[in-house]
C-alpha cells in the first residue's frame, strides 16, 4: 500500500516540476537574459552564446506558460487580447529586415546571397578604381 502512495506522490511531484512556470516569472527571466545580452561587449563571445541560448530557452518556456494560462488556438488569442497581454512570439519583437531574412532563409542560401553581394560590391569598387586611374592618366 505504501508503494502505491509513494508512486502517486512521485507522480504529483513530477507533474509539479514539469508544469510551466508562472507567466510573470518567465517574462522576467527572458527580460533578464535579453538585457544581459545587450550589455555584453562584442568580444565576450562565450557569454553572448550563453545568453543567446538562454534567450532561446526562455522564449520556449514563455510560450509554454502562455499556452498554460490562455490556451491555444483562436480562443487563446482572444483570451490574451481580453487580458491585454502583449504577444511574445518573435515576429512581434523589434527586428531588422536583415535579421528577419537571416532567420527565415535557409543558411546555405543566405551565405550564397551574401557572397554574391560581396562579389558585386568588390566589382563595383574595382571598376570605380579603374575609372579613377583612367581619368588620372587622361589628364
């Protein structure tokens, strides 16, 4: 009989441990890691990688906390709007067009596009330099 009670207590403890965090705690943790990432200098690569990973994890946890509080689908969106809660998905955050494209476009295609842009810019610089040399020789 005690093993059944112990097993049930263990199951309750696991449910409690695996349950989503409160929404406010998830938002505060995400804000902390985002601010930390913003304060780190560019040469602290390891710390910036850690902050990026923690931001990714806390966005996932925040989404789980929102689903637990408001539900999913259209009803969840309506509940969120009625509670005047701001959405937390990445599209709503301030991102530049380049960062958004880099997140959406496959990596290989983005690298090829950046290389092609580099070749075009290098060619334009070479043609401009050649034109300057040509004008200077003509004078």
